[in-house]
């Protein structure tokens, strides 16, 4: 039985932090590319499981799970059939982790991130000239923040208790408890949980890799050897030393009237999260009837 941990959380909600902490567990083999999008896109799905498994340095003598974190998996209706594809092959077990954040704050961070990366769906370059909030809202971003709607595409996973919810705000407040619950869900022993968590991919402190990194990372022999020899934490520190701060122009904070309008828009979805899925909505979410 092949076992997988799939982080399906909304982008800019702490998915990278969850991935990096889980990746340090001795019984988990993380993907070399955190977001392969294997179950999201036809052209990638058609490469098959042999290609997919090549992304993990999986050792059956040590590892129980393969781990990846493709936020594209919860971008319906722009992405479809994710859970159907996961269930299409026998002898495969999936544990899903859905990470959520205040939907309005998430949209702000989403806009800033997309303004820099020019990508909000897979590796497809956005056709919008600007993702500043002055230029209007992204329909994809709004859909991504409708968490109950996204969960409606994973009802079978929910029914089989194959999905675990992580709230960004609780992750920041009490990482030890959140990860203890998460390891219990995965039926793994607790390892290396700190009282404070390192933050990854923070929009307000966005950095870009200097050009020389592209030359180094294009050397396949060098990168393969690095993954095998250098611990993941140290690799991240080395990579970060090649980053330089960048300035992203535009408005990426909603005005108070905009927040009130969005709060009304998300109200029913957040109420469904609470009533249907039993998710305790954090106090930081300023949605009218969220609690």
C-alpha cells in the first residue's frame, strides 16, 4: 500500500510551513518539488505514477509516507477531479491536510503573491497586467477562499476521516498542539515540534533568488547530490542566502468598506464550515456570522 500526505490547503495560508515541518519527520519523504500539481492538470496526470514517484527520495525501509503540497488541488472550479484521480488507482491511501486562513486576509496575501509571481494557477502566466486590489478582485482568489465550497469536492474523504483541518491562526498561536494533533491523525510519533515556528514564503518579506541560483539549480547532478547529502533545513538556509528583498508595487490591503462587503459574501460559506464540518472559526476571522 502506497501512502501519501497531501496538503490541499489554500495558497498563502501556511501550507509551506506545514510542509517544511512535516518534511523533517524521519518517516516522511517530501517531494523535491513541493507543488507538483500531479492530480490537478491533465498534462501532468498523464505522466503517470512512475514520474510522480520519481519526485520523492522514498526509502521503504525508513519511510511510511510521501508528502507534497499542491495548493492547486483546492481551486475549484478552475481545477477539477482531484479526489477522483486520487481514488482512481488501487492500493493507494491518501491523508489530506486542508489549511485555512481568514479568507479576507488570505486574498490580500494572494494578490501580493500573484503580483510578484504572475502565476495563480499552476505554472500558467496570468493574463492580468496587475493584481493590485485597485484593479479588481480575482475570481480564482475568491473561489479559493470559499473553503466549504472547496470541501464539497472532497466529501468522500471527509466521510472516511481521511482529511484533517489546520487553521493558520491556531498554527501561529499554538504550533505544538496543532502538530501534535496532526501527527496523531497521521499515526506517527511526534518529532521536533518547537514552541515557535519558522515562517516561509511570507508575502510582506518577499525575496527573489539572484540569477546565479538559476545556474546552480540547472545543474541536475549538483542538485541531486545536494538533496541526498545536505539536510533539508540546511538546504533551505543555503537557498535563502541567495535571496534578495524585492519591492512589490500596488495596493494589497482592503479598505474597511471592502472588508465589510467581502465579509457578507463569505458569510454563508463560513457558516457552513462551522455548522456542517464542525470547524471552530478563529476569533481573527471578521465574518459576521462566522461563529
